[in-house]
C-alpha cells in the first residue's frame, strides 16, 4: 500500500488540480462559462505539459487551495487567476531547483516575455474591453515589444507567419505592410 501511494497520489492531486476548477466554475457560474474555461484549460495543459511531476504537483496543490475562494470572489476570472497563480508557483519552484543545480534556463528572458501580456491583460479587463478587441491587442502589443526588445527577429516573425497562413498569402500581406513591419523591426 505504501509503495502504491507514491504513484497514485501525485496523479490524483494533478487530476484534482486540473479538474476542480472546471467543477467549481460549473457550480458557481454555469455551463457556458465552464465550457470556455475547459477548452482554454485543455489547450494550456497541452502547452505546459507539467503533468504529474513534482513541480506540477506544487502548482496543482496551490490551484486546489485557491480555486474555491477565488471563484466565489471573481467567478471565471478567479478560476483563471487560480490556474495562473499555480503556474507561477510552479515556476518559482522550478527556479529554486535550477538555482540549486547551478542551471540557468533564462529566467530573465522568461520575465521579459511574460511581462507585456501580464501587465496588459489586467488593464484590458479593468477597462472591460471585449475579447474581440482585447485578443488582437494582447497579440499585437506584446509581439511589437518583443520585436523592439530583439527577443523576436525578422526570421522568427516570418516562421510564425508561415505557420499561420500559406506562404503566398504571407508574402502578399508583407508586400503591402512592408513599411510598417520594417519600422517595427528596425
């Protein structure tokens, strides 16, 4: 029994950390907002891939502790905030482990990358900007700042554009927007 706890307990806590937010939001707000949250959470889960690791366990435990109070105070935003808090606690745990190992994975760069959207999102939320306007703003301003800070290069931008649209379409758009793009990059 003791040996089995080591394998199923972290997995159980990971599932609770991932799914308790869905259940809490359904109970507090309803099906529509829960569906949107679940889809975005599933996408984020694929992207982060923390799974059942020790660092993921730390993040999930913090999520479990904050889901209910934040969801009652802030609804869906509180659940999303709870997930974000868990991610940042896992990041802090990662930083501690990396420091002890003498490994620097580039936390300064990570901070530079997360700062623009992290500062912009609460402002857009407080101004009650609709997601149809907020989403392009949350993409345009951070990526523009990444270009100015030289985090993204012209080649990176080209690869990103080719991943999102056919090469011919990207080239036509670039032909029309070249003066604007060149000003942003240079």
